[in-house]
């Protein structure tokens, strides 16, 4: 969860309960493995690692997101070119 916060500049802070539910489902599907880490201070914690299958799913998902982003960028450019408010006082 700390990594997600760093990657997203703290714009996305996941709910711990939802995150652990998702990680358990991913483990059941073979996308991650987990093991307990012994901590010298504080409670032990479970550490998760992506498997090869998890990396493949991540890559496929990110490729799909990139395509959607390109589509959205194209739609925004079309909107800006055709419908965005023009300077000079004309109709919008």
C-alpha cells in the first residue's frame, strides 16, 4: 500500500480491507504469492510478490489502459478543436 501511495503521489490511498481482499483473491488465482515477514519491532506482516502470471496480467491490464488513455486523449483533442470555448466572443 505504501508503494501505491508513492507511485500515485498520495492521490490514491487504498482502503486496507479492500486491498487485502484483492490480494487474497489474486493469491487464489496464482497471480501473487505471500509469506510472513518477521519484524524486529512491531507485528509481523504478510509480504506479497507477483508471480509470472501476475506480471502477465499486469502488463495486459496496463496495455489496455494505455489504449483507453489514447482514445480519451483523441476525444479530448476533438472536443478542444471543435467545441471548446473560442476566444473572440463567438458561440460555443
